[in-house]
């Protein structure tokens, strides 16, 4: 999920469980599994070591290097013992209040569809390649596991307090489209970059702005969900940003709003 625009923020929140659907893994066709394999075998060498180390460690640890679209039951059996996170199948974008409520309970939504073979680089909404390949390896890393839950709890409170846009920006500029320093080098951090063929290199190499991530700067910088980002925030470290977000409460978040 990475297309939040808070158009749903004023609606009464439904239980996130209302959005769950069976993955029905057996319904995926051979061609759909081939699309996954094509995307996976293209993306791993494309990313190389330009992405933070916990991401690269998470892929074999969770068996994501096995062929075909992962079956969520098998994937959960590997992920849950690591960090307590679980994956739940959804039909499409989950409204923001329900999305953050899921995160607060260490549940991450996975779109139960995959892009077509003739449209490998165009997404109208996040599919299972984005949701699984982009997000799930990081959920096996304890600092990110804690960070994502903290964002969920804070998100629920922020939306209720009318600050949904602030939490969306903090989410976007870190776990979705953020960069982070690691051993002195700028690396990909966000799932939207990790799963994109094209934007990952743009984010690292194009002539554009890469401001240092701070809570006030990110909280006050809008993002785009329809084109490549105009800028990418660079965290001093994944662990440092995770700790800063974990310790942020609603009062602190509200104070960030200009
Ligand atoms: Fe996402």
C-alpha cells in the first residue's frame, strides 16, 4: 500500500478485518507466477547492493527466492516466528484508517493480484509484487518490525486527531520512498523504490534533491503518488530513523504541523 491520499480520512473507520479476502493462491495461473519470476529475477540484480542490508538478508531468510507468487500461509509461517508480523490478503488499496489499524496489530495487507505480463512497469495500485517483494523482507528486521507497528499506532491516533497527512508523509518519506545511509553510503530503504524497476536508480543517481531526513522536514514535505518523486529524503541511518519515529507520540506529531 503506498497510494494514500487521505481521501478516506473523513469516513468512519471500518474494522480492517472487513477488508480481508482469501488469497486463494491456487487461482493464480502459470502466467501470473511467471510474471512474479520475471519481476523477481530482474529486480534482484538491478538492486544489487544498493539497498539496505536487512532487505537483502530478508529475502533468503523468508524463502522469497523460491519461484512463483508466495503463498501467504507459508510466508507467514516463516515471518511470524521472526518478528510477530503477519500478512493478510486484501483486494486492493485499504483506506488509511484501516491500513494503520492493521499495522498497529502487526498485520500487513497484501494485494491479491499481480500486474499483467504486458504491463510490467505500470501499476494503477500496489500489487502483490510491490507488497511482498518491496515490504516483507524488511518486516523480518526487528527495528523495522517495531517501526511499522509504531507508525500504525501513531497513524490511528493522528487520523483521529486530524493529522492524517502528517503521518502519511512520515510513512512515505521513510518506509515507502526513503533512502538511508549505511556504512557511509546512501542506499535504498523504501518499498516503493525496492520494487520499482527504474525509480530505484533514479532515486540514487539522478540530479535531484536528497535532503537529510528530519521529522519536521519530512512532515512538511508533500509527496507524489502518481509520478516519480521530486526528491528523496536520506535518513542518517535506518535504525536512527526507526528509533525517532518509534518515540514520536501524538503531541510530538501535532507539533510538527506548520
Ligand atoms: Fe507500499
